[in-house]
C-alpha cells in the first residue's frame, strides 16, 4: 500500500506556492509599471542614456585633467570641444574623400548598371530592353500612385531626423554637465537617502557606472577590430576609399545590426562600381566572415570579460532586446543585462548567511571582532570603525 500524503505538508506547500506566486506577480507588475513610465518619458530618458554613454567615453581625459589641477568646468569644456572636433573630423574623413571621388563613383555606377543590363539580357534570365523599359514604366506608375504615402513617409522621416538632432544636442549638454559635476553626484545622493539606502544605492550606482564604462570601451574595441579587418581586406583588393570605409565600419559598430548592414552595403556597392562584381562578392564574403566573428567570437568574449557576463548571456540579451525593442533594444540589451547583474550580485552579497562552520576553539562568525563591523552592517561602516 502506497504511503498517504500528509494533509498538513500539502497545505503548507500550497500556501508557500501561493505566496511566492503573489509576490512574483507583484514584482512583475512593478517592472511593467516601471517600463511603462520609461516609455512615457522616453523623450527625456533617451538623451539621458545617450549622455551617459558619451560621458563614459569622455570621462578618462576629464579625470586626467582634473587630477593635474584643471578646474572642473574648464576640463569638461575642453574635452567637450575636443569631442565635437573629433566627431567633425570623422565626418570629414568619410565625406571629403567620397566627394572628391564622386565623379569616378558616378561613372562606376553607370558602368555597373550597364553591366547588370547586359547580364540580365543573357542566359538564364534573357530579359530584353523592352521588358526592362516596361518594368521601369510600371515602377514609375506605382511611384506616382503612391506619392501621398511617400510624402507622409518623408514627413515622418524629417520628424525623426529633427528629433534625432534635438536628442543629440540635449545629450551633448547633459554630457558637459555630467563631466563637470559628476563626482558630486554620489555624495549628494548619499545625503538625500535615509538609513541603509544612503550606503547601498551609491555603491550600486558606482559599480553600475564602472560596468557601463566597460561596455563602451569593449564596444569601441570591437569596432576597431571590425574596421581594421575590413579595411585590410579592402586595401588588399585595391578598393577605393579604404580609410573612409574603415572609419565608417568603426563608427557603425556602436549601432548593432543596422550599423553593420549599412557599412557593409556601402563597401560592397563601392567595390561593385569600382572593381567589378568579382571583387564585390569577395568584399561581401569578407564582411560576412568578419561580422560572424564579431557577433559570435569577438564581442561575446571581450564583453564577457569586461562586464562579467557569460558569452551566452550576451547573445541571448541582444536577441531578446532586438526582438522586443528593435535597434534601441539591441543597443541597450547588453548594458541593461550587465546592470541587472550588478544589482543582483550586490543584493545576493547582502543576503548571504554570514554563519559558517568553525572550530570550537575559534570565535564564532556571529561574534564580530574588534577590527570588523557587525554582520549585516552597511558597506562603509568598516571605514568608520
């Protein structure tokens, strides 16, 4: 005869399961409300996030200048101006060579179109000029019919560009103030919070700041590897505009998925119109190989070391972020996952049981020594002892 279940233990297990379920639902509800509020305030949150990214990139030179006696405002202003000049230099490095060779590229585009027409006219497609002309007329007619939707799309695009410009200017202003007054933030935050929060939240914020800086530096390093490898391949194939394309690849590495696709498309098109279809296919193969190495080898390995996350966690985070929030989700997925890991590690450290098995002759772990603060005391208490 099989043993009977204990009604007392079964009821206790059900009560525990119900309590855990209710608490989990409350946590999920709070997370949903928080995300809803962030979405409602996105016009402010997004420039703030962009400013934090830029600040982590420009803080090291500001810190160097301040340690050598520069006033905070002067150091922040100098680095901000230098950053703007660097961005302008990168744009010039990409735009000026392209503008100087625009005539050759235009001729290459015409030749490429002619080659495509000749290729389409032969086997296996056997498309003659009459069919091509008919297809072009059909395309023009469709464009004329959809002129209204094109105007709407253009207006939407102009609005997006305007919002992007406003976001960029706001992010730059916030970056300047973060560089100038950033070190005052944690002491100010400590004075505003009561009790244990005055210690816990500043510690988590400082660790989160270090993690965000590690993410930006690792992303820049990955972009540098991409630009160097793709630039080397373009140089070997004697594709024009090697340096602008390498710089474009480096800059686009900060925008996941779309940035890599855009830079790769530009490189393949330039190779096609200048060197022909064979070199264009080789460039496409080089870009695909480099991007696969970046996504599956370089980025997970470098970011897992800098952020303390496993490579599989980074891949899953990017996938989840891209599927839920598109490009922005892909961009923010890794730093958000790293910040969640920072908070979890800190909370877990605070919840660890300080008791351990000791020798009977040794003092108990529950009895603090004269040099150690009591178990469960806030961080920073040891410094006050």
